[in-house]
């Protein structure tokens, strides 16, 4: 269970300075584990994420056209 408390930075700094060397090393490991950078996105991923998208109106038009084509194909 995590508890959130607001500790002023200077007070937190004083607390960290009072830690033993082994506790400081453990704290440093914990902080390093949390700050693992996310993998760099490839150019293709960037292109796809920033590319154009259909509006709701365009999607509705496409759906209507598909329905019409499917009805036309099933009529004999």
C-alpha cells in the first residue's frame, strides 16, 4: 500500500543525507529502476501516429458504402 505525503524538498534532502551508504545505494537503485527511458519510436511508428485519420463523418460514409456494396453483391 502506497501512502502519499508532501515533504518539502529541503526536508527530503536532509533525510536522504542522513541515510547510511547502503541505504543511499539502495535508494539510488530504486530511483534508477523507476526512471528507465521508454524505447525510442521508429520513424515508421512516428509517421503512423502523426498521420491523417478519418473523421466520424468519413467513417460513416465508408460504412454506408460498404453496406450498399454488400447489398448489391448479394442481389441476384
